[in-house]
C-alpha cells in the first residue's frame, strides 16, 4: 500500500472526551478534521485501522483513537494522498482555523492536527491537499 498523508472528516455530537495525557477536552458539535501521517509500515492502510477503531474497545494508542471510540463521533469521509514526504504539518497549516490545541501534534511543533468546522469540510480539505501539491482521493462512508 502507498504511504502518504490523510485527513479524517468526522461528525461530532458535542461532548467531553478524556484523551490520554491531554486530559479532558471539549469537542464542539459539528465537524472535525484530523490530519495524520501514513508514512510508516502499512502506509495508507492506517485509514482502515481508524475505521475499525471506532468499533473497537482496545486500549487507545493515538489521540485520535480516544475520539473515535466515543459514540459521539463518526467518520463521514477521508481524504488521502500518496507521498513520501512528511507533509502532514504543511496540510495542518493549510487547513488551519478553529482547533483543539495540542491534539495529534505531540510529535511536532504544530498548534494542532484536529480542527473544527460547523459544516462538512470535505471539499475544503481536498483543496488544502491541492494547495500543497498533492492529488487527493476522497472516500465517503
């Protein structure tokens, strides 16, 4: 499977979720954009792992696992692109806007890798991929 970067688009009911070392975080009602890297083993198969995590009760590994295991969220789409370059921080910067501070960015200097929107941001996220020179593939669930 190709390696690359991805964004998960989630619908959230609005809730408070305990996220590992971050503690309790407030998730607004609306839509969330989570930016992730799939440069490791398995590549973009990681998106499928996230889909199964939402129905899984194993111990969470990444920040996003805590959110996906909460019944107040559901994945509605994903946007991904093959690349060998570490572009997830560039993508997070291109998306920007309202965010949940420090979420998903414990291994970089980004403000966050989780962003909030009032409406479905799938098209906006696709444009962000294009703005950093990537060809995006959209999958709706």
